[in-house]
C-alpha cells in the first residue's frame, strides 16, 4: 500500500476524470492510468476488508480516491470484471461507514441506532439494485457474479445487525433488539439458501477466497446461535438441515476449519434441545440431485435412500474411554462431538478413538461480531496455537 501511495496510484481515478488531461495523454499513458486505478481499487477493498475482518485500523482512509470509480465502467478500456470490482468497492465503503458508526456504541441500541440501521438497510438494497442492474446487462440470473451479489447483500444485512448487537446480553434483550436478531436470522438463512440452492455457486466454492468461506460459515453459525437462544421460536429442523448441508459442502472444498466448527456447535445444540444425532451421508446431498441419470430412491446402494439407511455395520460403538477415564461417544473413521455433563457448562468434548479435546463454546450466546473477526469464532485445526489432540490430518486449503 505504501508503494502504491509513493507511485501516486491513489490519484489515478482523479486523473481519469480530468477531461482536459485526457486530450493530452497518449494511449499508453491512458492504459497505465486505467491499470493504476484498478490496482488502487483492489488495494482499497483489501485494506478495508482486512480491517473489518480482523479489527485492525484502516490504513487507506482517503475516500475521495475512489469517488470516480464508476468511470471505469464507461471507459473504452473497460474490462468485463470491472463491474465486479466496482460493486465490491462500493459495498465495502458502505460497510466501513456502518462499522464506524455502530462499533463505538457497544450494543447500545436506542431510537437513533434503529433509525440508522433502517437507513443502512435501504442503502444496501439500493447498492444491490444498482449493481445487479449493471450485471444484468451481460449476465443471466444464474450467473455466478449475480449469485455472489445476492449472497453479499444478505450477509451485509446480517453483518450490520451483528455489529449493532456486539456485547449485548441475550437474556436481557428488549423487543427492538430481538426484532433485529430475527431479521438477521432471516438474512443468514437467505444467504445460505442462495449458496446451497445454486449449482453454479456450489461448484465455484472450491475456488473461493477466504472471505467467501467466512461469509457462508458465519451465516450458519449465526443460525445455530439463534436456535440455541430461541429454540421454541424457530424451525430447528430447517436450521439443522441447512447447517449440516453447509458443513458437508465446506468439507468437500477442504475448508475443514469452518466445517468442524459448525459440526461441534450443531452437536452442542442437538444435545441441548434433544434433537436426534444426524448421520452424514456417504455422498453430499447435492450430488444426488445434480447427477445426470441418477437412480430413484430404493434402487440399490447408489441411490439417495441407501445414503441415509442406518446399516448395522455403520453403527457406532457405545463408547470409548478418553483421557481421565471419561466415556466419549465415537464412530468408526470419524470423530463425534458431544457435551460431557462432567465438564463445565458451555464446554464441548470432541472425542476420537484415542483422545479427547475440550472446546469452549460460550460464543453460542453472543450474537455480536467479535473484535478480532473470524479468528475469534472458528477453530484453528492442526496449528501450534490451535487444537491439541490425536486427530488424523484433515484437508485444509485455507
């Protein structure tokens, strides 16, 4: 970023907006300005995204440097990907304004806060309408960039409420804060439905950047938090199915850090509300739906029905002994999460055939956004600062 500032890239868009200067520039100079503008916009987005995701201060605070970003869309040297870049920059600028307004309040939701949240939601809807119109000119409704745009809208609305509710005590929520929490629940569910119901989006997830994986995983985690806090007011069956499908999808794209966190939280929820444990299918659920010429239910071991049959040879042993003589449920070739009543409340035991790991999940009662972003939510697997246990190596691309 400092190199970009030294090179003057932050002035590239301003120079492109200068009509008089354009007449004096050669084609090569014009091309260099366009490239410089794109680099600067990417740096601006990355800096702000890292700040919102980790809690560190923003470095590039000159909002005037992106004021003319839409000039790229009508420029003769415009690229098809400029639409996506512009939409990202405009969204992160709005999210930065939201964060800087709500974060100092530390969960104090009053009339002015609610009014700001309503205005922010309207602004997000307008951002989506404007950017989707730009995408619609060259893409159909099922195109990946448009699906991503929909997901980002729902996640931004979820994120907005999580920033507003940071530090709020869930058992003392007034009506206004509860309404915000349920609005965020709808946004999280819509975000996951947009991903899980789109074959194009799912297929592209294996190439996704870290932020896209966090977006999906955090949405699932928020649904589990809401189900944990308000089990009588939500459809627990729908939530658990959505989160199970998401966890399987994340495992399939080597994002095991997020999948494992979701499975542990889901197991904790099942134990708390008395839901029966789920068995993971041998193939992901969308493989049956998307496979051409798939067999119907009950037509042999390759059909969907066979994937969910509880065969005797697949049943887990009653228990194995973990450290300290505790009995920890397990199943062959997999580890199984659960809650050990002998431990402190809010502690999950994740046992394998040879060991046990304790994971604290007090965050299930906190609907706010942690100060340190995703590192304060998701487990670190296989790292020196992460879990210690006798786990087999897990696929991890991120």
